[in-house]
């Protein structure tokens, strides 16, 4: 067994639900949410187009709530 399935098994994850590209997607999303510059992530992933990297920028519900809390006016 090679690729994502082998990595999933070593990480004690169900190999039927994980594949190499999913690990890559998860890493990219976590890097961006941690504040790593999108151009740096683009370079690490080898994307020629910034649009390809930007698909990982979808904000989580927690990020949306935190952003709203920063601008919310007191009632």
C-alpha cells in the first residue's frame, strides 16, 4: 500500500476516507488559517496560479464569528 492510504493507516485513520490529496488540502488549509502568507503556501504547493491556492481560503464558521465579534457594536 502506498500514498495516502499508507499515511492514513500509520496515523490510525480509516484509509478508505483518506487519500494523499486530502492530506495536502488539509495542510494547505491549516497553513493559511495559521496566518502563513498565501503566496508562500502557493509556492510550497507548486501552484502556478494564485486562484488554485485561494480555494483553501474558505473561512471556517469560527473565523467568521471571530471576525464579526471584532467589529460588532455593543448594544
